[in-house]
C-alpha cells in the first residue's frame, strides 16, 4: 500500500490544455516536494512546500499544499510537449527521517 | 559542477554474483541517499547518510544489501548475492545540508544522479 497516492496514474492531453495532478495521504507531512523525471534520468526537483495552505507558482505550474498537510496538487496551465514526463510527489515524515515518494503520474503532452 | 556521479550506468549480472554500485556526491554536500526505482514499487529510499554516518537504513530490503560511505566524496551500495528481483534502477542523491531537523525546507534541493540500471538474470 502506497503511503502517498497520486492520481491520475496516466494522463495524455493535447498541447494547450490544462491539467491537475493530485497527491493524497492519510498521514501528515512536515513538507512536500514535487519532482519531474524524464526517461533515463534522475528526478529533478520542481518545488518544496512547507506550510499548510501554501501556494507556489513556477511559470505555468501551480503547486498547493493542503491545509492539513496531508495532500497536495500540481496544476499545469497550457501544457506544452516539454512538460511530458513522470511527476512524483514526495513527503517528509519527521517520525522516520524518510522522504516517501508517491506512485507517480505519467504525463504525455501531444503536439 | 559535475553533479552527482554514478557508476556503472548499466550493469547486467547473473544471479548469485556480487554487485557494487558507486556514487560520488556533489562536493561539499553533507547528506547522501540511495534509492531504488521499479515499476511495481516506485521510488523507495534505501538508506540515508549524514556526514558519512548511516542515519536510517530501514529501507534496505535484506541482509544481502549493504551500503558504505568511507568519506564525504564516495559511497557504495553492494548486493551479495544478487537475485533477479533486485533488478531495478538505483539512484544516488545528495543535499548540501541535513534533513534531520524537520526535513526539506523551502529552497532545499536534492540532486539525483543519472542512476544505475541493474539487471540480474
């Protein structure tokens, strides 16, 4: 059982469309990160959110940390083919010194 | 900066053989992580070193796995004997600080290496 569930698992959309990826848990995290991973490479950090309710924007990407620090979302506006990749959320649990990764969302943006 | 360096990039071995994966973290980074990624289980933390000392190795699957960090610029992950179910991509990552006091903070970045794709036949 995954501690961090991501949805959807797969998403195929047309260039220019908007999308939202969700990361949910029943556990509380002290901070949460989002990564993007391309084939044959390691994950690359996009953002870290640390405060419940926090919203961060990175160009066309908007990240939100839930008020209770149990969930997060990633919204992409006007998706581009360069956004294609595996998106991973990861939450830090103070109780175990562990960064727990979500199951991942594989995004394909078609030109 | 060269980033996190891992070797080899690909390793194919037969069941029962010993496998050693190597990692050179970014110079000046205090903490190093080993992860394993499979389709079934996703990305899992195996072990976390801070200042060359193992902090949490509860993610190491079993006694066949061992990790060392003899100095700040080098770490190894050894599997002996290897089994087909160990086939995965193994990543090493480093951070410039420590996450012991509350985990990642805003602005913290964990840098991943390119990974080692291990196939055990």
